[in-house]
C-alpha cells in the first residue's frame, strides 16, 4: 500500500515543528500497518477553513492520477475544518479507491466523517464567536482589540502573563503632531498624494518605519481605513465597522461593511489628538471630494472601484526603485512611487500598447518558426502515446490485482469448505470483497485508450492558432480567458529607462518559452517598435540560462 501523509498548521504564530510532529506520528502508523511512505504534503500557515491550500490541491491532483492508495493524517481536522470540504474529499477518494486513515481514529468512514467534520466546523464557529466576544469586551473597556493606529504606542501590561490587561494605548509624542499636520494640510486643500510626497522629501518615517503613500493617508472612506478616517484621533473608538467572510469559490476573505447600528462606539478621551472642528472640516472636504469623483460632468455615477485591468497590470515593475508601474494616464504606465510618493526619480512612462505589442509580437514571431511547428506536432504525438500507455498500464495493474484478490477469495472459500474456519477469516473476507468491488468499479470507470489520431492538417491548424493569438486577446468572447493565460505565464516585467527608450526584462514561464524559441543568445531588432533603443530582455526561470536579446 502506497501511503501519503498530509500535515498542516494554520497560524503564522505556529512553528514548523508542528508539521514534523504530525509527520512523525503518521509515519509510525504507516510503519505499523506495513505500508510505504510515498510523499508528504505540508501546508504551512494555511487555514483549514479553505480548501485552496497548495499542498492540499496537489494531493487531489495526485489522487486523480492514482499516485497512492491510502491517505494518512494526524486527525480529520488537519484535512479541513469545513464539513462540506472534508465530505467532498472523502467522496472523491472513495471513488478513486483510496482510503483515509488518521492517527486519532484509524480508518475514516462515512460515520466518522459526519461526526468529526461537524465537530471541526463547530470548533471554527465557536472560536470565531469567542474571539469576537473577547474583542467586544476590550472595546467596552476602552481598549484597542487589534493593532495600534499611527500616533499611538502600545502600553505593556503590568502582568505579561495576563491577556486581559492587553489593549492599552497611549499617545506617541513624536507621531501625534504629524497626525495633526496631516489633517490641517488636507483641510487646507493639499491632496493625500501631495502630503505623502512632502513627508517623504522631508525624511519623515511613515507607519512602521515605511515610506508614506497616499493610500496610507486617505484609505477607504466607507470602511473607515486610513489616517483621515480614524475617529480615535477625536477620542472615539469604533469597532465592528466591517466583517469578513470567505468566498467559497476562491477561498479569499471579502470585507463587508456592517450597518451603522451594529457599530460599537466607545469614548476614549485620553486618546484624543484632534479638535472636533478640524475633524469636521476634513470630513466636509472628503464628502465633497467623494461627490466630485463619483459623478461625471453630467452627474452620472462612475464606477470608482472596478478599473479596467489591462494584460500586464500589476506585473510591471520599476527597474529603478523596484516599485510597481501603474496606469498614470490614458493607456500609459508610470512608476507608482514617483507619482504617489515622490521617492523615485524615474518619471519615464510607456504606452500600454507598446509593451503589450513587444511581448506578443516576439511570442508570435518565434512560435511561427518551421522547426517549432514540427517540434509541436512531434511532441503532441509523443504526449498522446504517453497518456495512452499510462492508461493501459494502470488498467493492466488493476486487472492483475483483481485476479490476485479473486484468487485469495477462492482459496479462502476452499479452506472454509474444508472446515478450516476461523472468526478472523470473516473480517479478512469482507476486506477482500470490498477491495474487489473497488477495483471492479475503477475498471468500469476507466475508458479504453483512444486510438492515436492526429488532424491531417495539424501544422496548418497550429500556424492558424498562433496567427490568431493576438486577435483572441481583443475579441470580447475570448479576451478574458486569453489574457488570463498570458498573465499566468508572466511573473513580472521590469521596466528600466535608458538614454533613448525603455528596456523591458521579462521574467517567468513566458521568458522560458521565448528563450527556448530563440535557441541562442544575442540580440535582434524589435518588430513593431517605434522607440529607438527599445529592447526586450528575457530572463529565464530555474533550469534555463538567462538570455538577453532584442526581439
């Protein structure tokens, strides 16, 4: 029996030793049962409330290809904290003929999945309720339930061992004047971006010692984030403005604004830094700015949240400061640190169409090389043969095992007929019959290997697909999917200004593809480039020698 071990811990505060301990007890169980450890899956600081864990997802992939026979974990709650996720895992592995064993309960059955899965989910719910109750208790005492805001220091508890004494804050005499200055300068007409640039130019450290950003100052008005929206500066502690829920499709936390009647407001006059007059003046300007931004010249509402997302948005990096390149104008990218913080000297911008055209033109031209077309067809044929061969081997192995199981059942029946009955034989017979049914079900589900058939004009089909690659990125029906595929091949694109033009370094799988297609070092002219001195430098990933060349 090929066994896989799954171990997980859920908090950044926990240690890798937890994984080692889990693996050790699982390995002892596997040794006791006489199984063989094939692989260990480990998820670090991953919540069991989400099934979108890297090692967990890899486990599901390996299960589909029949890589193991039994899954071993310390307990069911290591596999997941949600009943639906654990039940789905159990159903999927049962269908594939894979058993689940835990150190705490032994073989996992339908009954144990229902009971232990429900208990794991109830634990999460109970933990959430107790955490909120503890936070509410601190708020009602005038203490901060979470982190500290800029302008305040944490007061060490008199008794470090007592958690109830935590949450005290006091005004920081160095940061408090900066808070007042932010509110005054904003009230006088300066934008958050201008304030951030001014502070960075003066060398004032921001929250956590980082540089100032406009978002640090303005935050989000609706959610009450950012320095300008924190009412603690006027002596009011507000809690429960937002709640977080996990999207079951993506596993990501989503913030939801709670109704005002659910907010908890407690007066903390000893934490006041600002006057009510200055606070009200800032709020009035924010309201006016929100109206101006939220409406166009005709009074129509604008979507301020969902901006257009271009092909390489979020993937462009400034080669001078290492910050991000963001949209700074109509179809133009520029250094965000230069624009919002003033900490970078790189004021060079580049058209969106220019950087997209460089990458796509290079990819399309290289993929059209005749030798690559031949290689594609040959590799496609090899892959089909490999898949069919693997399927045939798997079916043959199952049939061989089925014959062995049937032979054992027949031998046991003959022994019983000859009077050699033992009570332990009943359990063994049940185990063999169960394995027989599992193998028969898997054989019935396995479709026969399809014959190798390739399109007669496969090279022409390939060339046509490559030619239409760019068109697919701009057609409404295929744009979203095509952009997602291209973005998935790019880790980052580093943009560095040169004497004339802009040099772009491409990192990621797409860089490996271009390097492979090029087949040599060197430089080539950029097709379609209208900037003198423009080039695309491709930096390959692990396993490839870095290659720099002109397209």
